């Protein structure tokens, strides 16, 4: 005959919950080959952009139907792939040429794949069942995912920056800092890193909406980030200063907290399997 | 204190009502066999207990606390439907993720312990996607056992296991409850296996609990019978039906007499009627037959009087 003991339960503090959750998510993110593929893409992409656009610089292409000639313009300066000067943004016109489209801001889009795949994997593998059974506080999950994905996305930005330096050197482009300063470039990079928290918060919310439906998460993420994409060059110009950094920090914090609550509410109110 | 106490649980999926006022009581330290047909609401109940879906109504308490209580939930082990492992990671890494998730101290030691329990020592370095169905099932059981859970919820844990796997599963279940610190809720369609370990049973049908009983109650509820086989089964059946109240022929050709009667009385009666009995035995119906009988009864025809 078995004897029965009344079980006692240890207090599971927020600190303990979050620490274990972060440990799991960091381990998962950085043992996954997919994360390294995304980081590799971020490093290689600017090298390819700078080398190829420099090779094509000045090439004239003719539209065979209209006969209109178009001159392909490459980058004049390595820093152009990192950002634009605030004076260029002040005109209010959005340039649609190749140099304006192929720059560091692409990383904000690409990071949506990293975030959505990372979160969708939890639901697709069935791991979410194990996870949410032992973790009733959905806030821990949202905080942990947002933080880990922020680190992943920030690394992508930094690797793109490093890639731009390498690509610039290979393409023999000038590292001329006319119109800005080293401090301005550092502030610009810092702004971009901080802005990833805005996008990560959006992508996390969309991934939580989509759950195992990766396609839905990706479509929603890209759609939602398009709305904010235009503001990125304005808020993080190449000649950024401490005010820009503070603005990006505040924006990142506001979006992370606000959308974090939305994500938590979605997880609380919807079925997890 | 009960490990699980459910009152009036309802769950609707749109128009469809999956649970309609289910009540359930699982005492601490029990192995509770949760039985029911496909679609009767077993998995839905288990998912609600695990906090994976939200009930439409009713109350669920775990160890006298709300089922959402994070302290209680941190001490649960679960196996519902799929193992919940990442296919591209090794078995060891999947278990490590679960150990970290539970905040287990000495994670490596704990992983070695659970791997040994399910006899998977040789497969720790295999990628999960390369494991066979039975191996995956054993790994998912190991994951559920990680961190010495206070409440284990297992949905069809025996599916895909070979005979050795089933024996291991039995040993594991009996081992985890032996000191009364763990309670197990296990659903399975393999009733013969369940009968070997369960201390309590709950039978669910159409989203309602139709019967809860202990293993002892099942034992006393299960009728004994005398089974006979002869070359003239039709005549034998007719004779026995004239003398006894509850006589049935089973699928294997035995005629069963459920009345309180001795085997020799049945043989004597048949012999006096010129019937030569080929085989005779006294037996008791098991959980499987008890369950099938119960399911064959129409709803509302008095399950409680069974």
C-alpha cells in the first residue's frame, strides 16, 4: 500500500523564472544552425552589395522596349550603406535608387525571419506544450523571446556594419566622413541597434499571433514593419547625436513594453496548441 | 488534499461541446487511469489541466490551488500528443533544454538519471529526428520525468512502445509513485497495460465523467463467470439459459455464466442433459471487458448501477 505525502511547492520567483527561460532561449538561439546562417547572411550581404554595385557603377542599361537609357549608380562612400545624412532626409523625398534600397536597413526586414522562425519552432515542434505546462506566466516567455531576438538582431546589425567595412575595403571605396564624424557614425550604429528592439517587439507579437503558422507570422511582420520602415533613416541618420540615441532608446523601450503586453494578452487568451 | 479536483468543467470549440460539466477527483499519490473513447474529451481535459487551452466554464484545482499557479505548474511533467523535441537537436540537447527550462540543478546528472530510467543510454548523441517512434516515445517520457515532478500528465504514453518499452513504462510509473510524492494522470487505450498499474480509474464519455472508482472497486465490480465450451454450443446455450439468468456467448466460442454458480454445478447440469463439456474455467472480467460493457450501455441507462 502506498503512503501519501502532502507535497510542498517552492516559491518560483520572477528572477528564477526569467533566468532559466533566458538560459534556454540563448542556448536554443545560439546552438541553432539557422541563427548562424542568418548572421552569416548579415556579414556577407554588405560585401556583395558594395562589391557588385561598385563593379556596375556607371553601367548604362537600355530598356529594349522604350529605348530609355539608365545609368546604374554605385556607392560613392562606404558610409552610404550604413546611413544617410540628416540633410538628405530633410528633403522629405524617399529615394528609390539602388543605393537607397540596399543598405543596413534591410537587416530590419531580414531579422523578421530570424524572430518568426525562432518562435514558430516552439509551436511547430510541440515544445510549447512542455514549456507552457511548467510556465504559466506568459510574460516570462515574451520578455525572454524579445530579449534573445533583440540580441540576435543587434548582432546582425553589427555584423552588417563589419561586412560593410570589409566590402568597402575590397571595393576600394573611400571611408570619407565628410558631413559627419566618428562619434556621429557610432551614434548612428547605436541608433540602429536600439531600433532593432522596436522591430523585434513587432515581430515577436506577430510570431505569437501566427504561432506554428510561420507564413502568417512572416507576412504580418513584414507588413507591420513596412509602416515603420520609412522612419528608420530619419531617426538614425549618419550624423546622429545623443538625442537620436535617446529617442531610439525610448522608442525601443515603449514598443517592447507595449507590444510585450499585447503578446502576453494574446498568449493568455488563446489556445497554445 | 487532492492532486486534481475538477468541477463542472466545460469546453466549447465553436458549436461543438467537447466537455459538458466534467467532474474529476485524483487523490495525491494515485496512478489515475483516464479512459474513454476517441473524442470523449480526455485530451481536452489534460490540455486544460496543463494550461494549454482555456476552459469555457468550471473550476480546476491542482493541490488545492488554482491550476494556473506557477509554483504548482513548475513541478509538472507532461507528455501530450507529441514529444515536444526539436528534430535537429540531439536527444541530449533536447533533454538539456528541458532541464534548463525547469531550472534543474546538476542538469547533466539529472539527464543521465532519466536516460537510464528509460534505457536510452546509447542514443543520447542521436539526433531526435533520426530516432524511431518507440525511441521518441521513451525520450518524451524521460522529458516528463525530468526534475522529479509532483504531477505527471501522460497522454497515451504506451503508444509506439514495444513489449520491453511497456514493461519499462510500468516500472517507471510504479517507481515514481512508490513514496507517494508523485501523482500520475495517464490516459491510454491499452487497457490491459493500464490495469497493471492504475490505482484509480475515471471513465469519460461524451465530455462527462460517467464513472470514477478505485482499483479495489473495479475488482469487486468485475463479475466472475464460469466459461464452458462443448461441441454442441447451441444446445449448451439453450440449456444454460433455461437454468441461469445471465448467460452469454463470447467471441471465442465460450459460453459464459455470470450467475453466482460453481463450475462443477454447470458441468453436472450439462452432463445430466447429455452434453459433454470440452473445456471449463472460472474467470473474472478485466478492465477492458468492463469498459466495453459499460460503453455498450446506452447513455442514461444507469452507469452507476453497474
